[in-house]
């Protein structure tokens, strides 16, 4: 019976690792940015068409691809999610399978996620007679711009789903290690814009102007008090203004300055309050200096929070495959992930797969990003075992 996760992962197709590597490299060479994953989605769909699975659908919530493996035995319905988009970066890693799309690369490991999900689908679809329940595979576009999860959920992919699961390869976690937390995994990730408006004029007559640069400087400085003076030290918050644009010449008082920033926190209530206070503080300072401030939330992602019970099941499944020492708990990460919306809607687990390469430290979202491909088979084995454990639970 394939309901025994440990037995299932021991019964691995001898071609699985080679297939995982080849698929990952195929995808790595043809990355597409968020919202433009047409060729990626077609590649995924074509791979799925070669498997004995059911209900293949394309263009779900954009460029999403969904397919199902229906077991012959009773059990739960589990959704496995893999993201598909790349990043607008020119790859510098010296590998034979580097990106062939200029200015775009898989710098966050989504090629790894797709390859693993496709291999799990391949394995489970060949064992449907002994499989309990149903597994729905969701290949999601636009994770990087935090806009892909919601449209797929709104399209109904969670209907009838009992549990959800996903993974993220992590270049700073050793190969052979899996990080599973029973609570917060990743932070909320909000991107915002503050437009500071004043009145332009001659630099020699500042009294006849409203200096947007001066207002913006006060706003940037004051925003840090939201962290240092309005938030408990025990509640981590990251507030960064990463872009400041304004003015046209050194002798002209700027009439407008645009600030772009990000807010990260692990607590949803704190997130909501902090966003409100950014708006209030900027507007209050601008008005006191005879200007205006307009706040706009450009993209948002709530914290990634695992269900404790599901996380425990996944931890046990991973330990059964790799041994107890392989399962660790990294501290919550201040990066964001819109798998959070799947976890908001259904109990589930999002775990980190160790993929640290040999050599110098490598971080995500950089032109030289790379992973150790040994993580592919490990990720496949753990994901397969976890899915089977959730189906039978």
C-alpha cells in the first residue's frame, strides 16, 4: 500500500533523479517574469499531459495550471502548490544551463519547485489504484509580485481541499536539511508608495515654495519611530524606504517627491496597524509643513503561518525519510510568500528545503543565485511522504 510514506519513497523510480535535474534545467533556461509565464505554463501542461492524471486545466487565475490525481481509496484531498515565475535579473552564474532569456532568470528556485511537483505528480499518478484520496497540483504564476495566489483561489482551486502544502528551496540551508515550523514561517511583505506634494519654485526664493524634499526627509526620519517607539521590542518589524525620487535641478525647489518602501512583520494585527500609521504619520507631517502626502499600497502579502497539526505530520514524514536530525526549525524569515493566502484558507504547511551550494554564500534574488541539485531528489522524497501522510491522516 502506498499509504506508507516511508515505503513509497524507498520505491523510487531509478530515473527520478535524472528526470528531476533535466526538468529543472529545462525550466531554468527559459524563465519568464511574473504575469508572463505563457511558455512555462505550456511546458508544465505538456509534462502533465504525458501522465495518467485527471482534470488538467490551463489559464486558471491567469497562467495557472491545475491537474488532479484521483486515488481509488478513500482519503482526504491535498493541494500541492508550486510557483512558476522568474525574476528580472541577468544571470551571471557560470553554468551550462544558464538562462537563455536576456534579463530574466530563476533567481529564487521556482524551477526547483516545479520540477519537484511534476515528479510527485508523475509518481502518484502511476499508483492511483493504491492511493487514498485525491491530490490536486497547482502551478501558480506571479508569486514574485504577490499577485498570483489570490486569482487562483478565486478561481476555485481550493474547493473540496482539506490540506495544502508547499515548499521553498533555501540556498542558506544545508542540503539534506528540512526546516519545518509549527507557526510563523515568513513575514508579511507589503510594498507601498508615498507621494509627497508641495509647491515648486526658484531655489533662491524658498519662502514662496513648499519644499517636497524637506517634507520627505522629515517623513523618512519619522517613519523609523514606528519601529523604535511604537512597536514592542519583542515584535520584529522591518520598515525600509528603498527608493526616493524627486526634483529636476539643484536650483529648483521640488514640488513632488515619491518614496517607495516595504513593511515586514510576523503579526497580522501589527501589520495592519503599522500600515495605517505610515499613512497617518506621512499625512500629518506633510500637512504641518503646508504640503500633502498620499499613501498607496502597491502589493501585499500576509504572514506565512503553518497549522501546528499539519506541520507536525509533515515533520514526522520528513524525519521518516531523512532521519530526525535532518528536520530543523530556522527562525522566521522576513521575506514574504503569497502561499500565505492558501494557508489562510486551509490548514497546511510550508517548509524549507536545504539547497545550499558549495563555495561562497549565495542568497536569493541575486544574479549569481544557484543551488545544489542534490536537493531535488530530497525534496521529491519529502514532499511525496508528506502528501501521503496528509492523505491518510
